């Protein structure tokens, strides 16, 4: 399968750029990753299997997952965005404004379903021989030495990831991540943020190998993505709850501070 993130965002992000007011960009993105969230439970009795990648799964799995993830993203995006590196290159501070963006519920629901449908459709194209046959290639494996899905997954992952990167850089350069006056971003506390983020990442890295199906690529990749997201959320929560630092004051008692000569 193509990479859940960022590659699966490639089919839907151009829609947001094409008609910004027609789509909920957050719901498009969370819908596009929702079918793969089922891999978190791979190897357990709660495993939904490939039912999350069906048309029926769009309603009973992808829609509630996408809406839940969209709610979480809007709750935490500001606290994360102000701490990410290369803020000018990627325009991270602009994403903090998404915390206050709301769309009509019909727009959010339809955007989540469109994102999920794009994921399911792209996987079907990647794993079916229909496309090469439409292009006149009767036996892709005999011609190239690779099965179609091997080629398609690599091409979709790299091509989709590069497209998402290009769209992100272009939007940051144009200042088009957020349309309108931006609300004030929360204060940054990078020391606390990165300490907690790295600590959660390290702890999770120790736990992941002990989970069921830990050596299977799809579940392992999806769990790594969720670990990274959880670490960033924990870092943002810690940074928000930590008391503000006084940057210009020496915290030693006054009688212990050395005089300036």
C-alpha cells in the first residue's frame, strides 16, 4: 500500500487548493488516512481486517475515525505548530489558526468521506492489474520483472509524498495555509515540548516491538505514525501546562548573584 502519511494525502489536498471554501482540509486529510487506522489492531481480536478498505467501511469505520481525528487535530495543532522546526520554510505558525476554523457539518462529513474514498480507490488501483492492462500491458511482471503492486506502491508512496511536500512548501511561500487574519498563537515552550516529545517517543520505541504483528510492515508503519503523533500531542500538552519561563532573570537568590563590574 502507499504510505499512509503523507502520501495518501496527495489525491485530496489539490481539492482544497482548487476550491478552499468547498472542503474542510482537516477532514480531507484525516479521512485519507482513516482506512489504515485499523492496522493498529492487527494481530489482536479487535482486528477489523480489510473491511475498513471497503465501500461499507467508509461509513461504519472511516467516517467516525476521520471525524474523531479531525477533532483531535484542531485541539492540538496550535500547540504543536509553534514548536516545529523550519517555521518559515513550512509555514507552521499558520497552521495554528486551524484550531479555530469550523465548517458546516455537511462540508466536514463530505470531506471526510471524500478523503476516505480516495484512499480506498487508490489502494484498489495500486493492487489491481486493471490499470496496466488499460495501458496495453497484458503482463506487467513478464515485462518488468516486478508485480504491478510492487511498482505502484513505491511510485505512489514517493510521488504522493513529493506532491504533498511541494503543496506544503508552495502554500507556506504564498501564505495560503490559512485565509484571513490569524488569531494569536500560543506561547512556545520548546524545552519542555521536546523533552516530553522525545521521552514519549523513546518509551514507545521500546514498547512497539512487543505488540502483535510487530514485524508486519503495514501495522508497524501505522503504529510508528501514531507514536509520533502521540509524542507531539504529549509535548504540546506539557508545554501548555508548564509555567512560563522568565528568560531574562537569573533565578538564584539576589544575595547569591554576582555583581556586574
